[in-house]
C-alpha cells in the first residue's frame, strides 16, 4: 500500500512542489503550481525510496522488463527494476525508449520539417522486450502523451504492457486514457491550467518563472514573435 504521507514528505523535503508562481507547462498552458521531479533525482536515497514503493505495487504482476521514456524516466526505470529484482528474486531488466522526431518532407525535400515526435526502442533493447511482460514508468504524467507513445513502442516490438507506474499524476489521467489494465501513481495533484489568453496571472502581469517548466522557452518565443510582427 502506498504511504501517501511519506511520498508528500519526500517531495516537500527537496522542494519539488512549487506553488504561488507563474509557470508554463510542457503543454503550453499556464498555471500557478508545478511538480519539479528534477529536484528529486539528485537525491538518490529519496529517489530509491519512491521507486521501491512503485516496485511494491507491481511485485505480483510478473514484470520482466521496466521501461521509461527518456530522459528523466531512465532513473526510475533502473531503480524500479532493481527493487523488483530484489523483491521477486528474479532478474527484472531496466531499459528506456528514445524520443525521435517525426519529419514530413515536401516533394523534392530530403529531410523535411518536424511535425511531431514519437518514442522508439533501440540499442538492442527492442529484442529484450519481445514477448515479455513490461511495466512502463514515468515521473510526472500530465496528458499521458509520453507514456502512451512509450506503450505504443513496446507493443510495436511485441512486448506485453502490464501497467504503468508514475511518481505523480498531474492531469487526472486514467487507465482508460492509457489503454492499460493498471495505472498506479504514487500521488495525485490537481493543478490549475489555463490557455495563455485566459491566464489570470498574465493579465495581472505576474512574471513567468524561468527556472522550471517551459517559461524560458515561452518568453524566448514570445520575444521572437514580437520582434518579427
């Protein structure tokens, strides 16, 4: 059973939950709070404790491989696989999927422009998951996009996704959304999210936080747009 108080304590101890700020999320939406998983990763003991909790939740599911979308999820994949191996006394492999741009070339073009991205499993890891029971892990689940792309990559390689584990479900994502039988986030956080045009913090002139999230990229893009317009 997940110790919610311990999860909260760990996140709070490294200031991973930021509130009363003006953030820009990966989705492009704005909000006042943020879960900064990068604040956790340097603390190996705390990261290990969180992954141990994830491993406990999936110890009876016959997991043979743990996979995560790169980059941050790689750490979770390794620690969770480590603890599953220790708990079950069976070697559980820890691998990851790489992000790859999707390009669309016009007639006569060689490369084309990026129109999206996907996750692929390479480095020989694709051979390790064929016919195996695979657990997908992720740090922060917002829309579930990266997780779903990783699930698709696993299934394309012949792996059987038995479930998804996450540090935090920030977007109210469900098992149905992910098309899996089991989804276990260690904590659920509901944060405000507004389109830029509807953001009350923008209307109030509250400065954007450029230390975390996509604030720095947002301001750079806005500056470039204002310059060219």
